[in-house]
């Protein structure tokens, strides 16, 4: 069912482990040999530990490795399958492998110490590419072009590879660890930053986050995963599902949790309180819904003209299966009747410095519609909600901007007006490109509810060197539209729209109007000989939804002062190899 | 409530009749005098009727008229109010007015005879501007720049003014008739074309249409009104609501009319038949809905690259109040239950040459949703449906492309598949710009249901000379989005998007999600001194709907081989005066 995109090299790593170990070992040893010949790095010098084992494991392979490296270089243009025929190198010893796993956890006294900031400055080929793993600092500038996973290595440039290797398990071999250690240039000076909060600080109870999440803001915590990882899973893994917090994360004890329900307007019993157990005893409903931040892709809009807001890339979105009680069941049991003039206000347990909660509202018509699929969710992809995602209860309002999907939900009010919260009234609204902070009147615009159609290219990433395979490149991404509108088509072009290619879609078989999940897509795009001669290739993606709404071409005419609704064509410039 | 746009001159005509009569008479007589001095038209020569009266009415005014004309010419740059001070001309006699009403109905033997085609060739200033009224042919080339209603006169260029004067009643005065007769150059050779059908022809029973409707195809009849008229009425007058017929118009007798209802799939009684009376006895529901042809604005898309289809302007849309029985009531009474896998097929009484009816379908979820507002309509703007609009019953599917709003409805089927009609399966679908007739596979695209957001500028029209009023011009148009999405904003620019101006909206106060009517809008746009020096000014309009979907900028990247979904920015080039 799932169409999973991997570069041909990394696909081979997964599908055919044995030849890849060979190939990596070959490269590893070869690279080490190369550097020894250069004499430039000095990282084959004496070390404080395991010299013998290191020698047995690494130096033993140098001769064959150097030969292999040259062979690989010669055969780079040939299909990868042919490299399987190369000589098998000496088998590595099991003990040596166990020892290799300790290297990056050990400080090497023969090497200098660098700070996180030192490493961060080496985040692109021009500056040199450094990465860290455990306590080790590594210069992989020269290795990067030969990385079997291609430019995915750049995701970690200037940063830790730990979270990536936790996902790409093929790195956890002695050969790869040997190769890495051969690039070692120093030790990381890890400071236990931000763990020094007083217990009374509102930030003292923040949860531990996955290292893959790149923060756009640390307090409140806001972070997105690397976009190329995002496109690999139809259901975004919970641990690196983007996080959008407006305030400190509250700590709610399940046994003390209470959800207040009030009916201020219209028929219905005026109030009741639901415990977590009572919510869980209601019929369980699961809906697949992508949740997207109103500011997703803001960093692209900012390039036209600065906007106010967190500088999100295209990763402030995730797709998950949410399970919980249906809000329409809860409201109907309370005696609430359809009335299109009414609203449903949600409040969270997260409080601002004046003790006001985060709040938002949606029309009652959405809340009461069984096809609206609004759920009081306690599970995300079949796991209990994590604290960052609203434990114990988050309201999921499918098809609607993330800001209305209130986390740590503690109060629901049926009433005749929208939420008066900052986030409903003075934020998350769209304006004309000519509206500025002097002329803006937030009361004149509608609070964002359903989101417009959008798409993004997940792989390749900008500046990535992309291999042309028999005249084609493979491009992969996501597309989504709000309001339950299914994605009808994703078109791609590499020639500024002279020719368009229709992507293959991966989406759930859910009726339109209730199609709240995203679609992943894959396209093989032909590249001409002429294009291969150019230094760059720009790929554009545009999605069309079931109402045949289409993304606007550029940010210029949809720019708005808050940088929301940034849904222009996604354009990624790559280099062909 | 209604914001009605009129040019300042025509507004004055309506609001202040007396001074305008003076002004028109002044112009009339002046114009006649001017032409007599030129000696070029020869239309002050002897005529076969009413010479005396004509002389009394027209020639009597020449002296004062000529003076007035010069005065007007001198004062053209002054505000119109100042012209009210001009000398009052001689009062016209009542008898003379009655006689004047006969002139255009009478053949003048002193003048040549022209065909409709002769007139049609004189449709723009470069070719001379001719119009007809009754039997008269008139050359208004020199008068057009002084027309108090501005370039609205160009709507009738090369054509009959009869339908326009039926609307703009201020023309029905002796003075105006005198002025017109002074431009007479001939008699119209009216051929009773197309009335010669055999009674057995399927076209023999076509209804009489309003002359304002400009046909894009005569058989089947397809026609739209002039767009500048369209923007004048929030509820489009029935008589010039656009007509989209796919086949000959059937003749249905109300007493014999039967609507078959079949439930092929899902629960429900298998079939029943409803008479017109039975439908009218059901609760009457009224919904305001704009109906738009899938090919509206196709003529703009065609300029990029030819497409197949009728060359519609931006007038293949209209907004009306539709009244009838709710389809959800009829289906529920039949025992039909919600099931998102099912469809509702509609068939009309209009038959193709193989006796197959026009057909289309919609999802059952739309048909059963009370907020979907699908009605079996027998009234349009509180009048019985006309034959061209589906008498006696048309299904109105608000928010959905016109093609699913089946006219002359005779059969409804609840079933597990879409209609297999040509119009559902092989037409009214969108494709990528690179899909051509060699590669198209209609089974791969979704039938259009909800339409994307769009807008159009109704006034000024292209090439119109627009008066700058204290540094501003006034622009007016419509905007609409499918699926019940309210129009949130309409932005206008006159400098290619460097600055945008937000229009004032006129729309019904109906909740979003169920906002099926269109919005009219008006904007006052500043024009700079620099812009006033340029020969042209291009105005762009773009609408944003409640899901913050926005129109695409240009047709290039939304082009499709059927020319449907033509919703790019509307761009109109005008001349400033």
C-alpha cells in the first residue's frame, strides 16, 4: 500500500544488508587510508583507548579498503547492483564491534574540545560539515559527497547525528562506527543547559523532547521535524510530530482531571463535569487527521517581506490517527441542538502569566456534525497522548487550523459568541498584502477555521545533490486541504510550468468532505540533457483539492503581516549529479 | 442595504431626472445641429412622416442646442452639478412625444436598408459604432463619447439597444428619441431567421429568450447577459439569468408531470412517483444560491491555448432565491439513510438524439444534509421557473457546479455509483495543464462538484473609458466560492500587486458552510498622476473564501483541455479620462 521513497542507495541499505556492510566498510577503511595518506587530519594518532582493537578493526582493512574506494569511484556511474561483486573484506570480530560502540561515548584526551556553537557554525559544505555523536565531534566534509544516503547527511550538519542514527539503524555497525571515528576531530563540551530551572518556574515541568525536533522557539516550546523525515511516514511518528505550544506545558494528573461542559446558549442541561474515565467509557471513535499550524511554511513567506511569528519551515504539520469520544455525542447527551448562530469554546489547562487559559472556538455546526469528526482525543496513533500533545485530552477538530485543536482541554462552553482569547480574536487571521501593523483591524477578518489547499516537497531538500536515474529524478512530498477536502491531484514541474507531471497519490480511502488526513505523493520527473548541464534545477509542486481549489503561485500576493496561510507553490532548488 | 454602482452621470440621471432631461435634450439638439453643420450625415433631409413635428421638436432646439453643446464641451472638466445652471430649452409637446415613439418602428424610404450582419460589423469605435432600435439603424460613433451613461453604450455596439432601453428607462423620453433619430442612417432588414423549424424538429419548441442574452451557442441554446448588467442586481433578474442547455428544451405539462424516485441501494422503499402538486405540498424551503457554469470565463483561458467548449465570458453565473421541497425531506420520507458510499443520480426530460436523458449525480451525503440545502425547485426569485431554467422542477444543488443542477427533473435514483452520463463521466472534470486529448483519461479525474473560489470585475468593462473622480475610480463585481464557503475578502490592485485595496462586500448574512449565494463588491481605487498619464490601466481582482483559498494568479498553470474551472485573477484593462 505505502509508497515509500528512499534514495536508491539507502533503499539498498535497507533491503540488502550484506552488500551494503561491505560497501560501507570498504568506504570506511578507504576513507581512513585516504586521510592517512593526506596526513591532514591527524586523527589516526595514538589514542587513550583500544588502540589494538581499533587497529585490528580499522587499519587491518586499509589495504583492501583503499582498493575498494578506488573501485567504487570508478564504478560510480554504474548501477549499484554491480558493486555487489567486489571482494569480501575480512570479517569483523564481535568483540571489536562492542568496543566500537563505546568510542563516541568516550572523551579523547588527544583532541581539542569544542562547544555546541563551534559545531553549529559548520553546517554547510562552504563552512565545513561537522557533526556530533555522543561526546565526539567529527568533520565529515570530505565524506559527505560519498554518503550512501546522499544529502540526507546534511540534515545533521552542524548538529547531532544521534537522533538520525536512532531512526536509520543501518548505521549501528562496527564498520560505520569505525568510519565515523576516523573523522573525529574533537570532544563536545556538553553543557546541561536549561536544566537549572527552579521548581517554581512555569518551565520546570517541560517534557523531554525528541532530539529530531528542531525548535523554532524553546519557551514556549515549538519545534518541527526535518521535512525529509516527515515524508517517510503516512502516519507521523508521535515522537517527532511537530509541537506548537503557546504557553508552558501543564501537568495534569489523570485521576484529578476534570472536563467542564457548559451550555450558556440554546437548549441543553446547563453544565456537567466529565472525568477521564467517563470520557473513555463513551463510544471510541478514531479519525485520521492532519494537524497543521496556521504558520506552517512562514519562513518562505518571510523572504518576500518580514512577518511577525515563529519561523516555521514546511514541517509544522503531521498526520495521525486520533481516538477518543465524539464531541457530537457528548453535546447531544447534554441536549444541545443545532443552531448555526452558536459557537463552542475550548479552554486548555495551559495558563498565561495572568492565569488566563489558552482558548479557541469553532462553530457549533462543526462540533455537532457527525461527519465533522470532532473528537475529545486521548490517543494519538494508538498511544496515549504525550504531554506535549495535550495529555490527557486534546480536542481534535479535523480539517481546521491547529490553533483550534486545543490541548490539555479542561472546559467546553456552548455559547453565542466566539472565544474572546487573543488567539481567536487577534491572531490566526488573514489579511490583504497591503494591510500593515498601522492599518490592521483584527475585528475585520474571520478567524481561520478550515485551511486552504497546500503541498510541500519533502525530498529532495533545498540544495540537495540529486542523482539522475536513467533521465529521471524522484520527488516526494505531502499535500493537504482543510475542511475535509480530499487532495485530487498534485502537479510538478521542473521547467517553470511549461510542462507538468502528475504525482502518484497515497491517501486513505475516505469520502470527500470527510477526508481529513493528508496525502503523500511521489513523482518521477524527467530531466532533459539540457537541464542536466545547468547548475540548478528548480522543482515546483502544486496541489489541487476536491473543490478544485489550487495553490497560489507565489507568496507575493498572499503575503500577510502574521505570515499565516503560506500555501503558495512549494519551490525547491536542487543540484543534479 | 444594496450598494449600487452607477457612473456618476447615470446616477444623476436616476436620482435627479429634471436636470438630466435638460442636459440630454441639450446634447440631442446640439448633436443634431453639429451634424447639420457638418452636412455629412444627410439625416436632416425630408422624410415621409411627421416632418413638421420633427421640425418642431428637433430643429426648434438647434440654436439653443448648439450653444449648449459648446457650453458642455467647455465645462467637461467641471463637476456635473454645475451644468444644471444652463438655460432651460423649450418644453416638448405631449403629442410630439407620442409620435416620437413610432419613429423607430417605421421604415424610412429615404434611407438604405442594412442586414443584421452589416450592423454587427460596426461594433467598436475603430469600425464605427452602429446600433439598431426597432427597425432603425443608427450611427452613434460620434455621440458615444458624450453618452451620459459612459461606455455602457458599447454593450449594444453592433447590436440592438432595445433590451438595454427596456432596463434603462430614462431613455424613453421624447428628447432621447429625437436624439437617436438624428443619428439614423438606415432601416434594418429583419429576417425571421430560425422560425422556420418543422414542428417535428426538436428545436421547434424552444422558448423565446430575452434579447439581452448573448448566445455562445444557439442550438442548444446557451447565452449569458452583459457582465456590467450582472453586477447591478444582487438577485439576478430571471429574464437574463444565463442559460446553459445541453439539449433541446423539453415541453412538460404540469398536470402530466411525474418525478420518479428510486432507491436502488441502501435502505428505503424502492420507488415512488411524485406529482407536481405533491412536491408543492411538501414544506417549502428557499435558498439563495449562485449557479455557475463549469466553463464560466473559459474565453479568458482560451487565450493561453485553445480549449474545447463554448466560449463563455464571465457572465455564465447568476444569483437567485430558489424555492421548493427539500430533497433531504423527500429522501428521508422514503426511508433513505446516510451512507457516504452512495450517490444520487438526477435525470432530466431533455433527451439526446438516441433518447438518452441529460444526467448527473451528487454524493448522497450532500443530498441528505439539511445544511446542504438541496431543493427540488419550482420557483426562481419568487416566480415559477421558466422553461429555459427547468420548468416545472429543477434540482438546485447549492455550491455545486451548474451541471449537477439538473433541469426538467424527472428521475432521482439513490445508488452505489455515479451517473454514467457523458456529462458526469467524460466532461466537467479538471486536468493538469499538460494533459492533452491524446493522453487524457477521464476516469482518472473527479467529476467537479463544489467549485473553487472566483471573482470578476463587472464594471468597468475591458477598454471602457473610466472617469477619474478626485483621484479615484470605482470598480464593481461579483465573487463566489463553492461548497457553501462565504467570500471573506476581495482584493484589488491597479499596479500589478504592489498595493492592494480591500473591496466593500454586499452579501447575505448566512452562516459560513451554508453561504451559497454570491457576494457583490465595490471598491474605490486611487489612481496616481503617473497612472493617469498612461494609455491604459489594468485592474486585477482576486477573492479569498472562508477557507482562505485564493484565486490563482494566471491561467497558464491552471489551463485544462476542457477549459473548465477558469478562476484565475480577473484582469481588466481600461482607459482613464
